[in-house]
């Protein structure tokens, strides 16, 4: 009962809008006072847990994501996606989905994807006849691709908590990410058929279309090269995720200042300040999460959770359904960082108990928390998209729910019950069993 009360305290404080690190701090203090745990034991545990080179990749990926918009890389990647599919009905919306996925291949953050791609594509979508609500819902729901298409900051945190391979966790979410891209493009096409105001760019000759793609490819070359540097370095064995994150940040700065000349010192300073602030919040949150996780372990919370769920049913399908509901609720109440840090240590032993591969669980975690982050009532990413687009909730919630129910939810279910979707690439590239 004390653990239940502790979780209730944590969730109530989150709903009330208390800063996330202080919510975890309150949960730690409640158990410390109740059970008399010593900070002389807990503080070294937290400091030791933070002593990780993997965590150094987080601020650099945040920095790279923040700089992609101001450096011009995000806009050129969007133009490249438009060149390929922009002349088909619903093509601009499909290009938005693809551009968000490509952006995620460098930034790895949902919030950065909403800010960078949304600021570029929502005005373009509206100019082509898309209702602002539809454009906002599309961009916001598509932003979850940034945590499925590697590199993904939540997957880095998941790998850190569970002591798994970061590269293999990255690979596990590619299959679900590609499936989600295809479904979103189809849903957008079907919706556009019922929106008479959506305009279709006039058809051009094949030669001219190829020329447009070529010009966009030249303009977006440095953006694509950045993706190759980051992912090629990791999977080629040349760099660690931390080194790739550092290269991504430095590369983005160099491209912005030297190649595109759209970046200035003021914008760089603003991004560095934002990166430092966000990183500070994450580290403080990790500090308290490490203590809370150790207390939960000492109180046998994961084992109790296994007993409760297997007591309800020992059927793997039913247990996975309960886990999906739990993760979606956590995602509704928390951002992807804190949701990953809370749920991963709690559910990881349960997943091992029922025979789910750790890397399959990584994909389950990524897809569920992504859906939760855009699902009301809390929906942090959904509201961020609405504020960024200056669009009222009643106008974009309808289209967003269509993408969630017919797009994200089926991908969650397929990912949960078809392990090969997430394990194919880790097995093929890294030999993961």
C-alpha cells in the first residue's frame, strides 16, 4: 500500500504541474521518511548511476536538434521530402511525415521535431488548403517518429537504465517507425480526399520532376550527410553514441555558420542556454529516479508487480495488453524522458519473466510512450504543438485523434504482438537473439 500511495503522490503532483524532478523528489522523500532509508546510502547510489559516458550524448543531441531549425538544415530536409511526394494528392502532408522522420534521424526529440518541422510545414500546409487543425494534428502526431527513428534520446535513457546496447535499442524501433510513417501517409491521403480545399500541385514532366528532386537533393545534401555521419558512425563501429552526438552538434554548427550561413552567435547562445537548462532538468530528474529505483528494488516492487499481473492472468497476450495500457497512461501524464525512467525499471523484470526480449520491450516502450505523449488529457507533446501552431484545441484534437486511433494504436498493437517487427534489424545487423 505504501508503494501505491507513493505512485499516487508522484502522479498527482505531475497532473498539478509540479516540475518533474520535484515530483520524483517528493516520491523519494515520502519513502525515506516512511521506511527510514539513509541518504548516506542513497546519495552515492545516485551519483554513481550518473557516472556514465552514455548520458553525455543527451545534451549534444538536444543541442543538435535545437540548432537544426536555425541552421537551415530542417527546412532543406523538408524541401527534399516535398520534392519527392509533393505533387500527389495529400503529398505535402506525406512529405511532412517523412520530413519529421528524417529530422528525427539527427535530433531524436519529439519536442524539437514539433518546433522545427511544425514552424516550417504548418504555414506551407495551410497555404495549400489544409485546415490549420489538420496540419497541427498531423505535425504533432508525426513528431513521435523522432523517438522511433534513431538516434532517439528516450532510447538512450532506456538503454542506460536497463544496461542494454544503445545501438540495438535504436535498431529495434526502426521497424515500428517505418510502419507508422506508411500508415500516417495513407491516413493523410484518405483524409485529404474529403477536404475539398486541399490543392494539388500541377503535374509536370518526368524530366522536370527529376530535376526538382535533384535540386532539392543538392540543397539537402549536408542534412543527409549529417544523418550518415551519426548513424554510419554508430553502426559502422567507428563512434560510440556519445561521440556521434558530439559530432552531430559540431557538424550542425559548422553547416549553419559556414555552409548555409544562417546561424549567428545570438542563436547559438540561445540554443546553448536551452540545452544547458534542459540537460540540468534531466540530470536532476535522473538523480532522484536513481534513488527511487533503488528503493523500489529494495522493496521488491518489480517482483510484486510480476505477482500481481501474473495473478490476474498468466497469458502473455493479456499481460502485454495490461503493460500497453499502463505505458500509455504513463505517457499521458509524463514526458517521454520521465516516462521511460519510471516505467523501464518497473516493467523490465516482468518482461523478462514472460519471455519478452529486452529489445522487443524497447520498441514496445517507445511506441506506447509516443502514443501517450499525444493522448489527452495531459498530452504534453500535443499541447506543445497546439501552442506552437497557435491553434485552438477544439480545431486540432479531431484530426489528431484520427491519427492516434487509426495510426499509432495499430502500430502499438502490431509492435507488441509481432516481435519480428522490432527484432529483425537487431538480429540482422548486431546478431541479437
